[in-house]
């Protein structure tokens, strides 16, 4: 682990990524070791919520790393979040996230031969791109209501099992779009996604949700499914 002298408590490690130094938040389980999981932020940035989710994974026995894709910037303004997301090229961001994958695979605390990837909103979209880019390095991929500002690239190299969580009333990723995405993934990769549609809106897992769509019951169900999925696929 590379310590970081930063006033931002959500940046406690650095790692090489795509020719530069990337920052992130790393949480270790009490046991000191476990399977590796990359946690990918929403368009708000590496917020307290994402750090809390990372800690929750660690509490469940995972070595969890949340890369900081915005370099420390966070926002609660949707217009600014959209602008930040718009300045983040999808392929380049996924390549940056590949550095986080390699960091975890080389980390002495990580016991799994592959890593998991879990992401939310924008991060949910990046999970799928990352899984396609990284191929066999990703052992399980879990997008929560994934959203990208552009179409997905090819899924031909995707091999990881997929578990997805989507909201029935989510206008950013509506059920028809989710079904079309699942069909495209299976057609291009041969992987059949396990996508769940919940009676909820966008960002229903985020308990800091300023949209008012947080649903604790559905969030807990999605969380339990995610833990079971990761544990069954990461060895």
C-alpha cells in the first residue's frame, strides 16, 4: 500500500495507472486479507457514500479499492456532475481503472486470483466497460443502474459473470434499455447477465440520495445478492 499525504481522507493510496499516478481509497478487512473488489464511483465523485460502501465491503471480508476518477473533486450539483462525467472519456477512464485492477491483484492482502468490480450510476457503466477491457482479470462484475454518456464499446472480450441491479422507474436506465443491454452482452460475449429489476428509481442504493429515491428495503436486497455473488465467484 502506498500512503498518501492528503487532506482528503478519501485518498489514502496511490497506484500507477495508464502512465500516471492515480489516487484512491483502500479499505482492508479486519482479518487483513480477502478477495479484491474495485468500487467505482457515481458521477458525484469519490464521496463519503462511496467511501462508506468501500468500508462496508471491507467489513464483509473484501479488500476494497475505490479509485478517484475526478482527482479529489466531488459535487452535489447534478449539472456539475454531468459536466465532470462528460469530460471523462469512457475508454480512457476504464484504462485508468485497469491500474486499480492490477494494484489489487499485486497486493499482498488480496487472496483472489481475479478481482470483482462493483459500480454505481456512471460507475455501473464503467464496470461493464472495465470487464470487457480487462477480460479474465475480472472474476465478477456488478453494475448498479449503470449509465454512460455514450454507447458501450464491444463486449467481445467480457468473460466475467454479471449481476446487475436496476430500478423499474429509472428513466436513465429504463427496463427496456436494460433488457436490450443484456441481449447485446450475451450476443457479443456469450455471457448471460443476471439483471434484476427492482420496484425503485435511479440510485435506490444510495442512502445519501438527494433525488429522494433511496429505498432501504430494495438496497438491502441488492446488497445481499451482491455479497453472495462476489463470494461465489472470487476465489
